[in-house]
């Protein structure tokens, strides 16, 4: 099964920025609303941002104003620009079709984001 491939994570100090990228095949990307999700240790995976095919975006309250989701349809790639990072943003970040928040989907390995305080 096709899985997204996330990249761009790393270790950053609080207040810093990171830009995550997600390469997804056409079967995942082209007709779907895309989402970025995160899972902290001991917690469930939650959606942090989503973007519709036409570019309309939504954000979880805890990242609103700090994170920006975007997509390049020609490259079948989604991005998550993360600014003003906080220690509580530490998690493994995943991307996938938005409906994977509710439906069973194959997931990639994610990319680790660690924010030091």
C-alpha cells in the first residue's frame, strides 16, 4: 500500500521554526483533502492542520497563528511551516489524507520534532 513520506523534522529550541514536507502519491494526494497530524508519547494521534484541494485551510486551536499548512498539487507535496515552536509541540508528525483521521489508512513513519525549552 502507498504511504506518505514525511521529512524535515529535527531538534529546535523553543521559539524556533521548522518546515515539514510530505510527499504523497497521486492516489493519496490528488483528490483528497490533506492533513498533518501529530502523536506525542503516550497520547493519541491528533490532527493539527488540514488543507482542501482548493487551498482552504483549518487549524487546531493549539497551533492556530503559529503553523501554516500548504500544498503544491503539481509536486503532490504538502508542507507544514511551524513557527514559535513550544516544548508541547514535541511529537512525531505525520501527513495523510484528511479522512484518515476517521478511517483506517496506511501511515508513513512520520518525522520527529523535538522542541527544547
